[in-house]
């Protein structure tokens, strides 16, 4: 759990919090000059000693001496001072470590500062597949629980792909106004609410109705072919993005490619399109509505895809501009149930409502693990191997890979799920630099926000994560630090900055632990 810094990198890092010393020297010099201008600079520098106030946006914030991972796949670089003015990154100054040591470094002034020497700064993570949930298994679960977990692990943006749309639209506005401590939201509303549109005319009307509600995009589940083209065409006309959870259905990834779907969620629809007979070899008693059976057979789906056809499907997706958000984390229980059931975070961070929802029960979506066998896990492990390869091939062919967690289902807890997803991208064979790019610059591009979000770059929105460790060496630095870890405590997010508002991440996580422990006492009564 502890983070590691490569020895060669360590030697290039400033070991001590040197930032305050040269400033004092500069201050003395400024007062010595005793001109009005110099005094102004001096006052700025003096004020720069102050640490940020949790949850309050300063006028001008400096993050000092950080190693920066920009988010676009370029290597880490630093030390740098990042200056945030209001809610935007105003300036990034590269520093000469020798000049920092001897006090001659030019440091831009600020009102408050974060000493990030020895720390890493990455763009705020974007969760491309979230669900705002205020209850689980019929039990209330406070929104604060989700929001603090997300912010506490560096997630500053969530694309909500189906929740209670009117409520989430309000949340989006309140988050943007800084009235609620939460990530920024993009609302992709469920298209197929009742009554489900029956033809192309009704389908187009539904898209326009949703647009009129003010949503950012649509969330589709399995679709029929006759309405699929019209929905995607109308969405394009209305300027809406479209995320689709494909089902084993009439349409598959080739339809998505032909009509320019924004992002394919999960993975159904990709191997299906590469099965020579056009349909998986289901047993005769297969019933798609039986989740236990559905997920069991899903574990035998990738092996039925013809490898050559699969490459053609991936190429078609790339050509059609379809991004892929595989949400590898949300199926992981299928390949290793015991791991899923015994995650070390549960003791402190699992809300009793969510705990109840995770218990095997056919009435809770995804809680299908009654009678899960070693045979099921073996098939699912093979399923993952082929799936990993396909995601990797997809990117190599020019495709855009995104990152989303889909937490709140199948043993995934908000925030933890997204970091686990990054780990699984690494396991799939992507370098950590790429995994981080998937969650930042790529996700921003999928949202159509590539000029505002997903990079540590002047002019971009100030959504930043200050990390107590090197995420390129260990993605686990995003998780809460564990005092019980054999390697000792370490890592964790120091500060999450969303829209220029700094949050003490460990304070947020402490508040989550308190909230969970109070809720447990409540449900024990
Ligand atoms: Zn979902």
C-alpha cells in the first residue's frame, strides 16, 4: 500500500519543504528596497504562507514544487509551481531545483499555497460511469457519502449515466455554483423510461424532450435497430452525447460504429458482433432475465468471438468514432468472488445500505452470486484475458479508451471502484501513464470537454489532485492510506481541487468513516 519513489527520481526531488525559505529571503530583499511596488510583492509573499481553507475557493492559489503529470500521456515533469486564479489554472512555472535550494528561484505570488514538494499533481479524475444514489436496497444512503468518497479519492467530475434526472440536474447546478461539496456532474438521462418510444417518430420526440429538460446526453440500454439510427441522429442534432449499455440484443458494436455512438459502456455488443453465427451458443434453458444465468453465460461470451472478426469490429468502432468505457471493475467479482467479498475498505467505508444491497439477492441488480462456482470463475478469468486484449488492441488501432466505475453495484464502492478500474487498465497492459490519460484527457474528450478538463494546463479548469506519492509507480496512492499495511502507512490524496476549491481529502475520508460508523449504530438498533 505504501508508495514507492524510484531512487533516480528521488535524487531529483526536493527532499525538504524548502519553499518557505527562499520566500522569506525574497521578502527581506523586497522590504530592503522599500519601494511601494516591492512592498506589494512582499505582502503577497507574506500572505502566501497561509494554507488553503477546506472547501473555500481562494482568489489565488499556488501549488508549489509539484511533479506534474499533465494527463495527455506525456511524461511527468517538475518541480513546478501551479498558479490557480479563481476556478482556472492561470500559470505553470517550471523551477530549477538548484535555484530552489539556494533561494534564487522566481516563485509567483499567491494568497494561499499548498507545499507540494515531493508530491505529484495530476488532473482531477473523471468518472465516466457513475450513478447518483441516495438509497440502496430500500434504505437511505446520504449523498454526502458518495460525494466525499469521490472527492476524497481525487474524482472531480462524474458523468451520471441514469439516476433520478430532475434531482441530478439540480445537483449539477448546485455543484457548479459551489453550493454543494461534490464533483461536477454531466447528466446522461435514461432514454427508455415508460412509455418506451415505439417507433422512429416517438424516438426522436423522446430525445427532444430530454434535451428540453436540460440534460447533457442520453443513456441507452439494449436497442432495436429501427429506432437506433433515428435516436443517434436526433441526439447529434440536439448536441447530446450518447452512452450505451449494450445488451445481448438486435444492435451491437457494428451498429454503434455505423451510427456514431459516443461511448460504448461495459462490453456486451463487442464480442457479440464477432460471433460467426450471430448469437452465442446458449443452452436451451437460458433465460436472459435470470441474472445468475445471464452473468454465468456472459463469462463464456468472449471465447465465442472469432479473433479475426473481432479485429474488424474494433476497427469499425475506431472508424465510427465510438469510444470504449469498459468498466472492468464492475465484473471483477465474477472472476474472484472472495476478493470482492473481503475488501479491506469495507470495515471503515461500506455504508450499511450498500452492504445490504451487495448481499446475494435476485431483487438487487448484480447481486447474482448464489451458487457461484470455481468453474464460473475460471471461465470469467479467461473472459477477462480476451477482453483485456481487445481493449488494448482497440487503443492501438486508434480508439479512445475511457474510465468509469459503475459503483453502487456488485461489490464496488464509490471512488474505490474507479481506482480499481485504473489498476485493471494497468493489468490489461497499459502503462500507468496511459491509465491516467484514460481517466483524464480521454474522458474529457468523450465528454466533449477536451478544452476545459482533463489536463494540467494553463487556461484549463482548476480540477487537480495533489498526491502523497507517485501514481506512475503505484496507482494505489489514490486509495486512503492504510495504517495496518505491512509496508507502513503512505500514499493517499492530500488535496483534491475542484473548480478552484481545495478540499483536504483525508478530512473528507475521515468524515465518511464517521458517517458510516453512525449509520451502522443506527441500523444495529
Ligand atoms: Zn451503470
